[in-house]
């Protein structure tokens, strides 16, 4: 149990002790600042500790936001400050300094927690201060101010605020208007029954997998059930995040589950649709794999652009200014959010088309919609990059290099080369074009030669830091090249099982790339070097697949793809699970990015 230490003059009739106990705190009362320092030292070192002014007046949810969020070592609201175990030393040091400086003599007038927050800020410690909005958190100095604060508390329904804040501040049109109006109440229902976000996330995955199984039956009834269950899975997908925000139940495991299950659900559903079509005599595996490749490349564009620019200096652009102006016009906001086909709109479209049409039509619509969205977003970001006078940081360049996923072959070629051949983006583009031409040449060994040129280009592209205006496009180019190679060669094999095996291989590699993204977002760096070496890097896998296609018969190539898919999946899953359940895993939570 966490410990809350009340300081300052007690106020008759105050509910602060009961409010703190309702939040799970064991409440202690300090008679002065020295006593508060003693009680902090006596609190178990593995527990959270909070200092709260006994005169505090405010909403319970304001206290919850300030004192219960597990993501921040130090946090505060007016009249209260808290430290998790990793922040205890910093808090104790500030408290000791305040006492040694004679701060205890002002305890009856000043707020000790607020003085400690000021001392922490002076020390350069990062103290999280939640946005309270209409919520009240104050330490009134006199009876009149106390009465005014109490009236302000009475005027605002903190439960309504809590429900509203459970919903992402930025979401798509479908999610905002068709899901969140009721999923937030489902989140509250789950919270009151002790359910955790991880349990809801797991339920969402299971529901999506059942939907995929229904689609795999290939019957009209199965397709209808699949569409309904896919929407139900999305409702639960929204609910788990809203439950986490409603009850502040953030966790590293939950971050990992939330980050990976969305992709697992969607791509498993693609596979279910392809299996269902096969039962009806149609082969749409190429469309399913194409949809997965396009969607994954869209995400890599998002991730790369954001990583390249989020901490860039002089980060201004006329295009960005125009975008900001459009955001001030209400209807354009929703149109722009819809045309990028975020997860809500995309899943709604897939569900309706699955129930009403065929898998082939569903995939055609999905490919057209995602292609348009990808063109729109990428073109806008290219324009921003070309018109933006930005200086990218070393951190951004390293993040892009990690996202590129170069392997040992590219590393060897980099050491052999004496000088860069050109700008990283242009070199990567040239290598990708050569590979594409070779794949469509119709010659048996041409793809191998193209893959060799591509590997050289991959090495040269990362010869120097990726700080150019368009260098953020290097990772998406590499993703498109590798995934496209697998798709084209599997389609040319033209035997049963080749495309499903290719689907499995791309899914395993894509998981590795998503895992890399979320590690970088949490400032945990790229996956370990041994893993990148073991699975070959993008250029190594591309070369290997082209060699296998040239050497083996179509049936043998299918078996090779299957074995490679299983091997990559086992390696990346074992390492990913080990990392994300470890104590050092970052708590990464999506707060509104279209997925």
C-alpha cells in the first residue's frame, strides 16, 4: 500500500483523509516538517509516498491524476507531491534541504508539498504536472478562499470529467462519434468490477481471432459474423485504453500488448479472409499480402517522419502552417482525419464489406483506400520536409538508422567502402529501383543481382547520419523493397502454399519492425545486435530469398519460405516477450495517432 503523509494545520470537517484512503493510500499525519521527513524515511522503500497539505481542497480525480499515475517517478498537483520508488531519493533530498534551511518554521502558513515541488524544480528534477482542466486542486489561505474552493468543487462533476478524459484527445471520426460515446461507460463498468486493461486487450484479441475464424469458413453467415465480431473487437480495443486512462492502470506489459495486438488482429483477419476465399475457389492471398505490406509501409512512413522531426530544431514549414490553419476550420479536421483511413474507419469498412460482399472486393477497397491515404500523407510530409528549415538531432538520425534495420552484410559492405556514393535517400531509392527492375525482368538470376546491388545501396545509405530533408524515407523504402520482393517471388512461384508462406514470413518480419518502433518510442534503443544479426537484416533476408527462388523448385521454395518464417518468428517473439515483460521495458501508450 502507498503512504500519504498529511502536513500542515488540519481543517475540521475536511475529507482529505478519506479521499486519500479511497485512492489506496495509508494516511499518516506529520506534526511538522521534520516529522514529515521522518515519516518519508520510514515508509517502505518499494512503495509510493506522497506529501499532501491537510488544507487541500479539490476533486478526488485531481488527486488521482497527481498521485496515482504509475508512469512518472515524480508528480504533483497544487498542495500535493508524490514519488515512486525511483524518485524517493530525489524527494528525500529536497525535503531534507528544506528542513535544514529552516523551512519548517513556515509550515503553518506555506504549503510544504508546494515548497518541495519548487525545490525539485530548482534541482532540475522532472516533476509531472497533469492537466487538470476544470478540476480543482488548491490550498486555500483563509476561510473565504476555502469556501470559494469548495463551491468550485461542487460546481464540477469530477466523474463526468473523468469519463471524458478517458477518451483520447485526438481520434478518428468513426471512433469519436460511433464508439467512444458508449465505450467509455463500458470502461467504467470494467473498472468497477476490477477488470484490468490487459484483460480487456486480451478479450479484444480473442474476439478478433474468432472473427478471423468465422471469415475462414467462407460462408455468408461466417462473413456476417466476422464483420460483427470485428466491430466488437474494435469496441474492446477502444475500451482497454479508456479503462487505462479512467483508472490510471498503465503498465509496461499493457503497453506491449496494446502496441502489438492491433497489428496481430488485423493481419490475422486478412489471413482469415484469404482462407475463406480459398474455400470458395478464389485465391486472394496476393491481395491479402499486398494489403499487409501497404498498411505496414504506411505505419513506417508515420514512424520515420515523426522520429525524424519530433525534436528537430527550427522545425517550421509553410506547409505545416497551412495545415495548422486548416485545423482551425472544424469540418476540415474530420475530413482530413477520415481520408487517412485510421484504424476505426478502416476496420468499419472491412467489417461492412466482409458482411455484404466478397473477400476480393474487400481487399480491393482496402488496397485502394490505403493507397490513397498513403499517397496523401506521404506527399504532405514530403512537402513539409522540402519546405522546412530543420536541423535534425543525432538522436533522430540514430532512430532512423535503427528503423532501417541494416544487417551484418550491409555492415561488412560499409567497412569495405571508402566513401559514400551520394545522398542517403537517393542511394536507397536507386537500390530499390534496381531491385524492382530485376524482379520484373523475367530472368532467373536477375533478382539475385538486383539484391546484391540493393545490399550495397543499403550499406551506402547508412554510411553517414540520416539527417537530410528526405532521409526519413529510407526505412519505408527498405520495408517496401524487402516485403515486395517476398510477394513478387512467391507469386511467380505459382504453386499452392507459396503466398501463404510469404504472408507468414512478412508478418514475422513486420512484427520485428513494429517491435523496433515501440522500443525506440520508449527510449530503449533498437533490439539487441545479436537479434539483428541472427535474422540477417533487411538486405540479408532480401538476398537470401532471391537466392532461394533462383536455386530451388517452386515447391522447395515454398518449404524454404515456411521454414524461414518459423525461424524468424520464433527468434523475434522470444526476444520481444523477454524484453517487454522485463523491469526495464518502457511504458509506451498511443494517445491519438491514427493506426
